[in-house]
C-alpha cells in the first residue's frame, strides 16, 4: 500500500471564461483523515468538490490520488478509483429495501440454466455483517428505505461506500436535513468510516460540526487556500477570521499531522 | 405508536389489497348474482382475462420502470392483423402454408413477437435516445400503429386462421383453454423475472430513482430499451393470442383494451410514479375487472355500464394509492 497522502492537490486552477473560480489550490487528505472544507458562499468549495469527484476538469494543476497522478473524465471514472460524493437523496432508491440498495447494481447471483437468480439470503447476510461492523442498527434490512430516517439513510450510504472499496468520500452539507440526535450519530459515523482508513472531505457551514469531526480544517477564500490547520490547534474564532479574510492560517501548515 | 406486528399486518394488507378486493367481489357476486357460482363462469373469467392480462404485463413493466406505454393495444392489433393476413385463408388472408404444416405455429408466434419488439424498439428510441416524453411518444404510436392496421387491411378482415395455429385456442386443460394458461404462465415467468433476477430489481431501482441507479453503475438506458422492447413483444404475443381466439383479425380488433389493461395495472397496485408494483397483483386486477364484467352480463344490465364502473374503479384505485401512502406514513 502507498504511504503518501491519499489525495494531493497541487496548484489546482479553474477558469470559467474570464472568471477565476480557483486560483491555485494545494492541500492533501491522508488515509483515515477527516478534512473539513470551509469557506463563504462562492469561495470555490463546490467547484473544488466537483473537480475532485470527476464532475469538472481543472484548467490546470495536478491531482495525485493513491500515489498516481489522475485526471477523471467523469464521476464514474472517479468512482471506479474509489472517490465518491455522497449527496443526500441522490444515491438511494427509497422504493427498495436496505439490502437492494446496498447491492444496487452488484447483486449476488447464481445461474440456473444460464438465468441469473438473486441470492437474497446471502445478500442479507453480507449487509447485516457490514452494518454490524459499523455499529449501525437498522430494525429490519427488508424495510424499504422510504420508511427510514435521514440518519439511517446516511448510514446505509456510508456503509455501502466503505463496503465496496471506497477510499475517499466527499460529503456536501451532510447534516443539512437532520435533527440534533441524528447529526450526533452521523458525526460518530463519519469517525467510524475514517477509522477504517477512508479519507473524508466534509463541507459544512456549521463551525461546531467541523470542530467535532474534523482532524484538519481547510478554509477556501476567493479561490485560494486561506487556511490549512489541525483542528486541535485552532479555534472557531480564528477559522471565522480565515473565512472572512482577517487572518491567514497558513503558518499552521507546518504542524499539520500526516494522518494516522 | 403501533407494534411491529400490527405494522407488518397493515403492510401486508396494503400490499395485497387487490387480492382482498377480488376475494370480496367474488364472494359477493357468488351470493347475490344468480348463476354466478359455477365452474364454467370462473373458467370464463379466466379466459376473458387472457388478452388484457398479457398486455398488462408489458404495460406494468414499463410503468414500474418509470415510463408509460400507451401503444400496447395498437401493437397487439398490428401483430394480430399481420398474423391474420399471413395465415388466414379467407377475407384478406393470403393463406400461407408451410411443410410440415405445424411449422406455421412457431413461425406466426415469432413474427408476432418481432412486430411487437420492433414497435417497442421504436418507442424506446424516441423516449431514450431523443429524450421525448414516453406518454406522448407512445400516444403517437397508439394512433399511427392502429392507423397502419386499418391501412394494411383496407378496413376489411381476415378469417379462418390455419387450423394448426388455432389448436391453441381450442385445446383445454381443466375447462380452461390453452391460451388462458399461456397468460397465466406469462404472469408466472415475468413475476419471477421481476422479483428474483437482477433485471427485475434494476427495473424497480430505475423506476424509483434513476439518478441513483445510474450513479451505482446500472446501465439505465439499456435497461429502459429492454423494457420498451419487452412491452412491445408481450403486446405482440397478446395480439397473436387474440388472432387465435377470433380465428382471424379485424381492423378494430382489441379497441378499448388499453384502458382495461391500464385499469388493471393501477388497480393491481402499480404506482404511476414508478418503482412500485407486483405482477401477480396486476393479474388479480385483470381478474377483478373480468369478474365485474361477467357479473354485469349475468345480471342483464346494459353492457355500457361496464365502462362506467371500470372508470370509477380506476379512480378508486388511484385514490387508494394516495390513501395507502397516508396510512403508511401513520404506521411508519
């Protein structure tokens, strides 16, 4: 296994015509590291997320993932390498049960006379095991996802991602629609996913969440990295100053951990 | 709060409501409609359900996949008409024969399936490749395919289908003609495909959330193409059976069947939003409609009332769909 950072961005620039959305972004995400990406509206977070997950091609700059320089032609190409953005309500089919969603497109089949027949029992066992390993409790794996809470849905998405060999997950405002208790569980869930060696980039507006879950905080401001600091070595006030441009947190970069 | 057990029972009843309705209707008719309760009547209900039933399978699959196919009736009529023209000996039939004679049976079936599949492919092309709305595309097909039937027949009919094909309509098992057994077999096979094979699962997933299915690596376009082609081919089969039953074809053969099939699909619990529905339920829906038809006939009411009642049933079914959702939310 490669020992370098999981994802390394080097001087990523993105122009839309004359507009420079990103003006040279460089930072890295380690294996098992949770990075909170913060920044004001229009700072370039969404553009950056799209570039990482293959939705956009950067105008210039290099991206190294898992030890190899990569340019993803599409989200599917990024996904094949183990990078995925989890959008709420875009990755689950609520009309199908938990097992069906977990195995979406990868069903376990056995062929009888050349006809593939799904092995429901085997699939259910796999899901039960994956859920138990992650400490997620769902009353019945045969319940349609539409009857599950937002937190349970997120758990299914993240467990599925981890189970199928995901390496880096991007979460865009993952708790926007969740209550207090569900958010708390969601944050615990993210730590658990990271503990399996998966890199996590979480985009949020809520400072408290960022500090609760992140190992490192990266602030984007006007298309540049305005701060890249270990969460333990900074404070919400300081981060707010980075977001608004009153302070630059780059000095903390030397002290950042290289992942677990 | 309700216990999981109560909830499970409520879910079961809601999911299989059409069967309870069918049982209820059959019991009520058996008690109150004179001469209803006899083997011959029940066999007749099953036989009547053949054509609409077969057609409804394809329609249901496309609706579960999140689309619509209004062309199934006309497609069936075209398949019936071409079967009639090729293998009938009177009217506009050209009386094609083969040696050995029985070969016309598989050949006519293959031709009917191919015609249906071709129209399904065309529908699929417009909907999937050109991104047109399935409702409009298949409405257009509904019109032009019927037009084609009238045009190629010149409004005339074909009679006297080759005896080696008709055998299927005459031969009976347990008082029920072979064509009805074919319909039942189709329901069994496609129910299996929809619930047990990856294809069926993917159709359901795509109907529920095609974006999620696509992101999970399911080839959505390919799957939808297959669904449309299947619906067309199944409609072709329905047309073939219809030609056998009537021993030929007329230009207006099967008119109105679309709405029966549509009603059966909705009553059978298939949601028009896509992603929800079971084929056995659809068959129960077809049987329910046939039972009501038969009862109306037996009571000697003018047949026109059938249509009024069926219209109301469709409304009731859609209303039920909405109510079910509310009941579920209370139990969830």
